C-alpha cells in the first residue's frame, strides 16, 4: 500500500457555530446530492441492507448479538459513507460524480483513513461484546428474538438491565459520535493528521451542543426507522445521511486556506 500524502504542518482547524436547525438543511442538501447521483448512494444502501440480512441469517437466534451488531454498525457508519463523501465533494466541485468516484475513495492508499476506520471498528466490536456479555450474564431467561428481548430485558423482572444496556451504549456512542462527526470528511478533504481531525470534531460538538444533539437524534431515528422497515429503508437512508454528513462537515468546518487545500 503506497504511503499516504504527508500531513500538512500542525495547525488549528477553524470550526464554526451553526444554527440549531442546521440538520434539516443538511438533510435537504443530502437529498439533492442523492437525486443528482443516485447510483453510488443506492448501491451503498443496498450493500448495507444485504449486510443486515446476512446478520439476521447468522445471528437471528441470538438477538442480544444482533442488537449489539446493529448498534455497533451505527458506530462505524462514517467509514461506510467514505465513498459517498467523495461523491458529494465531486458534485460540489462540478466534477463527474459516478460509482467510480465512490469506489476510488475505498482504495486504501491513505493510511490516516485506514487507521481511523480500524479505531471505529474496534469501538463497534467492543460494544457488540459488551452488549452480548451484559445480556447473557444478567438476563433471567434466554434472549433469542425481538419479542423475548422485549419480554425479558425491556419489561422483565430486572428493570435495571435495560437501563444499564442503554446507558452503556450511550457511554460508548457519545464519545465515538463526537470523535467522528466530521473526522472522515476532514481526512478525505485535507492533509491533516488523525489527532487534529478528531480534535476538530470534538470542538464542533462542544461549540454546537444542541445542534449536534439534534443531528445525533436524526441519525438514530432515521436509522431505526430504516431497520424497522425490514432493513429496506437502509437503501435510501444510508446515502441520505452520508451526503448530509458531508454538508454538515462543510458547514461546521471553515474552508481550508491556500496552504492546506484539498488533495487532488
């Protein structure tokens, strides 16, 4: 694997404060990108749907594992969207936005993207194992399907179990969200280090707590609805959120200066 371009000299990435209602604008812009270049987005969404169906086939009889896997998938979703960030950038530049544009972003020539992707994968795996360990250790009866999860965990004799499951998920998801909300688009777009990109992502969240909380809620709600629609909703929701996330990055991070322009 060829070396990635060397990062630019260390600098403070300028971020912006945005109006609370900004997530709705990001969704509208994401929908425009999806209409302008539907093939890459819909194929990404179809791939996520097929992956979800494969999870059901493998772990359908172990709902605790299935629930952890799907929620873990949300943690690594920014990596899945990498190709669609490139598509939105191409549309923004007036360049051809094709399936090839998206696939080119997946070529692992940039070690920074690979490193951050592995970190997110480790976080997702950690949550799957934590979820499985919690449910199997403390559930008073086997949990094999959604109904038994509802009966045994959500409405069971140990009400603390579901609360603990939610709290643990939130404890992991919150810092992962803060660390990744603009990190991968930033790494794709500029020659900055992983630590600098993550630091900028945290500043974005700290400076825009309400808007970022709304954005996290929108992501979780649309993802849950897509999964509830027999996973078919992922075909549209995945690319919609991916393109919207690019526009979130553009709103939340100041454009690069002449000395840190985007890679060609």
